[in-house]
């Protein structure tokens, strides 16, 4: 089973496993609980987020 990010990218362009591993090395996985904020008021958004599971 492919990683959801890999499936999303491969809708546009095909990747080898090595290419995807390189891309994935630039991402960091974080897990948030229900009702937990990604950012609080006055925090600077210094990252971009990609939701793998759930909704925002």
C-alpha cells in the first residue's frame, strides 16, 4: 500500500521509490488529537501542513 502523499503526487507525475523517499525525508509527521489546534492565535505559520487522515 502506497503512502497517501505518494498517491497524491503520482496523480500528476510518476515517482520511483527512491525519489519518493527523498521527498518524504523533507516531511515531518505529527499527530494531533481531536480538538487540538495546529496553530494558536499569534503563532507564526512557519510550516505547511498536509492532512493524511481526518478533516480540518
